């Protein structure tokens, strides 16, 4: 396999980083190719050599981010998550915290449901592709929905409250609460309330 030239990788990454910076202060529909060209210090030809348009940049940034998350999910199997969800959920919550600004921008401060739908789908994919011998598809789907829903909805809540930015103990505390709920349900949380 031929290795991609460093200057090509660098220009593609510059475009993505410019997009992320611009999305911090602008709705995606307000970001123009000209703004990216200026911020990334590249030519129009270079932009179009890598991307079709602004939405293609957004799609690739989202895909790259979600694939990183999928790699995190593949480290454990479904039995590990059911038996002790804390280590896996902590990794996902830390991932979310580390990428909070990008996620906040891509999701328009949590208002873009399509981003979180993709996020849920990538987490489900990670769980479904993990090693397990559960043959009942319905059981796997229910586990997926329960685990993934708890993770994503908690992270979305953190995002909306800007909890991620203001509290350095958030990952452990959040992962512990989500893990307790997943493993013990509402009853497990009664002592925490």
C-alpha cells in the first residue's frame, strides 16, 4: 500500500482544523470555503482536491471522530460491559470530554440530532461487533439500546450543562453513575440520590 505524502496529509488536516475552529463560532451553513481557505492558508484547488464542499469536510471530521470512538468500544466485549460497565464507560466518557468542543460544534450545542444518531449507531456497532455468544438478536438490541442510550444521553446532558468544561472529576463521577444505572438500574441509584 502506497503511503500518502506528508504535504497532502498536512493540507487535509489543516482544512479539518480550520473547519472545527470556524464551527466553534458559526453554524455550519454559515461556513464558507473562502473562510476555510483563509484560516488554513491553502489554495482553492487544494481544498477541492480533498473535499467536495463544506458538508464533505463536516462528514469526514464526524467520521474520523466516531471511528476513534469505535476503536475505544472494541476493546471490550458485551460480557465485560454487562459484568462491569465502569471501565468501558469511563473510556467513552473521557473520549467525549476530550473531544467536547468538537462534539459541541458538530452537534450545534447538542441541537443536531443527526450527529447524536450517528454517535449512537457507532457505539451500537462497537457493541454488536464485540465478542459474544448471545444468539438472540432481540436481547443484543435491547442491551445495545440500554447501554448506548445511557452513555449518549448522559454525555448529551453533560454537553448541554457545560458540565464537561467546568468539572475535572466529571469522567469518573459520570461513568460511575452510568455504570451503576446499567448494572443495577434505578434501584442501584437510590443510595446516590
